[in-house]
C-alpha cells in the first residue's frame, strides 16, 4: 500500500506566469443549473430577503416564469476559482485588482448557465503584468445574460 499525503491530493496544472497567457485564450467554468437550493444558499450568505428572489407566487404575479436570480448570484459563477485559472497562477498571482459587470438579461431558477473567462488584456510591466479577463455567462437559450471584466496582477517569469 502506497503512502498517502493529503498535501499532494490537489489539482496542479502547469504553473503559468504573465508571459504564458495569450489574447483570446478561454477558460471555461463548469455549467450549472440554478436550483431553488442554490437560491436558498445564496440568500443565507447575502441576507437579501426580497420576495422577487424567493417567493414564486410573488414572481408569477409580476409575469415572471420562476424565481428571479439575484444579479450577484449569477456573477459569482464567474469566480475564477470555479475553474482552473487560479490553479495555474498559484505562484505568480499577486492580487485580484478589479471586477465589473453588466446584467443583460434575467436569469431564473432552473436556468442553466455557462460561465467563461477570456483573456482580453495583457499589460506588461517590468516585473509584473495585468491580465484582463472578459467574463461571460450564457443561458441554455444561448443568450448572453452577463458580461464583465476582471483584472489580475500577475508576476512575470523569474529570471
């Protein structure tokens, strides 16, 4: 029987530095169907109790087909940690600099969302660089429901 070390039980893609990224490179984040349980967990975490997010009859009375997702509930699915990006920059990541987004269409309970990140900016400095990632979320109807930008400060490869 082999010795088991929990410290080695982790996802370890090849370490990347600022120079290793290219414009247009995509990082797909796993899709997810937004169940009522996810809505309830988000409510617990954020404290928002408005009935538009948690009362189906309230939503139906206003012409909505289901519970309306809180915008931030949709946004959190673009977190790089839900995909492989942070594992690639474990040694080179200095910090998360910026987050912005636009909510383009409503997202409802039972919608399936498809988040992704795409490298749209590479601004090199002397020892670091800024990587800009366009965040997108599409629904099962192929509609873009969220678009945003995230920026990260990444170390350049050590000499």
